[in-house]
């Protein structure tokens, strides 16, 4: 006679099998999750080491195990974009936008299309981005860039202005609108906005030079000269160049002295001629025409002699003459 414990009925056997299957599934799922995480981390490490080929392999391995993994998709898409493989990047960003549609994912699609110069399509996706969040500033800024490329002045200004309405202190938006006004010859608007920019951010050399150019365009030549002098005085390469010339001037060989003397002689002749023409110009503007090239030549000659102030002065003089010629 068999004991009860020796007999496993079919119902219990089915339960044991199901439990065993569930255990296997859980263990496999846990194993797979660990492998996905491991591949993703390996991809990140490879990117940090600039081993982009390995990073791509690891992210693809991650996606083979879990095709919808958004972290891996984003990293791989951004990596392709940085490597300028825009077709592959676009394919992945489109996949992300379908599974996770929002302002950021549509912006990324629009950005890749912009990089491929597909402007109409880029506009479509950037506007979809704004449908999800009309205050998403990145899409406004990129739309301004798209319309700049498309030569649509009104739309460019509209989207740059939108960006500043969203964030009045946004650095990139302010810089781009300042440059936009400059390109449109709206110099006073550009200067007005430059004042707001300067109250918020320290100017780099390129922005200082732009401000100097704006001062010259509105006739504030003294301010322009002062600013150019500040920029060149803080530029190590320019100052090293001036110091080298001055050193050679004070410690020159006979041949170098002869060269400096020739330059000085040419400069003096040019200067006499320029001053004479300038006096005649002020006496009778209708008859005498000034040539900006004469001032440019003097600027270069003074630079070759190591005289920074005079070089900049005549450079600005040349610009002033050029501006006056445009409106004469």
C-alpha cells in the first residue's frame, strides 16, 4: 500500500511546474536586466575614453537585448549626431519620438533635420515640439536659426524675440538677437540690447569687438577706439607680437635698423600726405575725396613699428572714412 506522500496528484504537479517556470523567468529577467545595465555602463565608459566604435557596439548590444531601452537609444542617437552620422542619428531620434513623444524628442528630430539642411521638415518637427510645450526655448532658438538659413527675416526676429520673452536673461538668445540686429543694420537696436547683455554677462573678445564695431557704425569713434585698445591690450598673442617688435627695435642688427628706418620714412611720407588730404577734405568735402586705404596703410606701418595706439587709431580712421563714403 502506497503512502499518501508518495503520490503527487496532477493538480499539484501542475503547480510545481508553473512555480518552476516562474522562477526561471524571474532569474532570466534579472540576468537580462543586469546584462543590459552592464552593456550601457560599458558604453558610457567607452565614450569617456573616446573609444566611440566600442561605445556603439555596447549600445547596440544593449538594444539587441532590449530594443525599446530609451537610455541606450538616446546615448546612441546623440553619439551618432556628434560623429556627424546624421542619417543614423535621425533614424534613432524618430524612433524615440514615436515611443516617447514630447517637446524634447521632437526638438531633437528637428535639430537633426536642420543639420541635414532639410529646413521645411525641421520646421514641422520644431513646431510639433512647441505644440507640447509652447515655452520650450530650445525650439524657439533653433526655429530662428532655420529661418535665418531660409532668409526669412521676420520669422527669425519673431522666434528670437519669443525666446527672450520666455527668458529675458537667456545668454544665447540675447547674443543671437544682437547679431541679428547688426546684420539688419539696426545698429542702435543692437547697442540697446548689448547694454542689457553687458549688465548680465562678462563680454568675451568677440562680443567686445562687435560692440566696438557698433560704436563705429553709430559714429561714436572715441568709444570704439577705446574698446579696441582694451581688447588688443588683453590679447596675449597681440601683446607678444608688439613686445617682439619693440625688442627688435631696441636690440636690432644693422640690417634690421635699416628696415625700421625705411618703414619710418615711408610712414612719415604717408602721414604728411594723409594729413594734407584730410585738411583739404575738411575745407572742401565736395572736391576732395579721402581714400580709406591711406589710413589702413598707416595703421599697418605703425603696427610694424610696434606702435599699438597709433595703429589702432588709423585703423579706426579708415573705418570712419569708409562709413562716410557710403553716405556721401
